[in-house]
C-alpha cells in the first residue's frame, strides 16, 4: 500500500478584550474567504466559542475566538503561523494559543467534506490528545438536543485527564461543536465510552437522528505555543512520541 500523508492541522484561540470586539467581528466576517485561499490551506473555519454548557446563545463567549486550519505540507503550516490573518488577531488579543495537531481518527463530514487525512498505516501515539466534535443539528431537534447537553458538560468537566475544553461554533445556533485536550488517549476513551451521560447521547443520536451532519475526530497534540486561561502547551519533543504502527 502506498503511504498516505496525514493532514497537518492547527487550532488558534485568541482572547480579545471588550475594546477589541468590533475588530474580532470584522475579522470573522472578512477573513473567511481570504484564509481559505491562502496557499497550502486545504480547509479552514473561523469559529466563535462558548462554554459548551447548553449550546444555546447564552453560552456564547465574545471574549474568545478560534480558527481551525488544515494544510497540505509542513512548510505551509509553518508559514501560516506568521500569516497576515494570524498577525491581525495577535494585534487585538491579550492571550493567544496555537496547537499543532495530527489526526488519529476521523468519522463524518464538515460542510460536506472530510477535511482530515489520516496516516496509512495509522500512527500510534502516547502523548496528549485532542477531540473535536461538530454537528449541524436538525431544527426540529434543537430543543431536545439542548436538554441533553448539560449532563454531558458536567461529566466532561469532572473527568480526570481533561486539560482544556471549549465550545466552538460557526453560528450562534444549530452549528455546534466541542474541542478538548486530554492528558492521554486512555483518559479520552474513558470519557467517550464509559461516561453514562455521553453514552446516553450516543444512543439518542442513533435513535432520534438529530444531526443533519456530524464529525468526530481525534488528534495527537504534537506541539503548540502560547496560553489561554492558564492552559499552555509548550512546543517540546517531550510532549509525546509518535511511532509508526
């Protein structure tokens, strides 16, 4: 089998003070097309954030904004770290975090695409991992979906091994997701497979078909820079050790 190179993924998160909110909204509106057209970028989303407690508009956090980007090469990913788009966010941010991610597994689609290419054969990883969930919720299912979120959010925050989490969204309602960083693959699997609230949501998803589109992805966290709210990830080889399967 011919080896398939994995995607190179970055997540940027910025903390923006109240005085910078107009600038953040301007960037959210103006950069969507320009970032997608940046050389080497194969997929990009500018995202609002929230607590993820209910996935309603009252969760929205206008002080934090995010950008997820996927690249076709290491050089493209490296160049983007100091791109005009990233520099413009830094100018209005009081804190910033970048995480470098390598896909370990992915299922589903985002905007009718599967943005993450996996290593073939898949890699093993013994360092920190991240999980991304994203869904487009059927309007008729909004109320029922919202009622299921608080127990999962409470369970998530109580789980040992959770390092960082935030809600993400492309719109205030209906296009919701989560991003979380875990100390190990085992810690994430414990939450995903053994948490009662999470298992109930999985069962309800299959029974009620409340998503028009969904994506679940798991990543090796291979590096990073900066900090948000006390969480940081130093760009260090000690963070984890990849190995070919």
